C-alpha cells in the first residue's frame, strides 16, 4: 500500500477537479482514504508514469511528456514526483 505524504495529499485536494466533477475529499484524511481505496500510486519520474500507464493498458504511444502531465489521471507534485489516480 502506498504511503501518501502531505505534499501528495495537498496536490490531490487542490486539483481533484481535473479528474472528478465533484469533490471526493475535503480534508487530508479524506484524501488519504480515497487515494488508498482507489489504489493511487506515487511514482518518481515521467518514465515511471509512462511505465505505469502502459501496464494499465492505456495507449500512450506518440504522447509527449507534456501531454502525459496534462492527463486527468496524472497529478504533478512540485518535487518532481507524480501522483496517478485512476478515476
């Protein structure tokens, strides 16, 4: 199971509307519980984002790193990591 640090949780809380029409979490605790329930992952870099999405069956061939960063499921974290949430 992933450990979600406060930075990941805050990024998700602030940007959850990119993936969901309505808020799914209002507090850090809500965000952590939601991310655990949907088996979100934190990866270290864009190469790991690509690897994860390919393993999940997403066709990302031909997509640039910028396009992947803008995907609704991908939440860039300021320290360079990425949170991936499958909606």
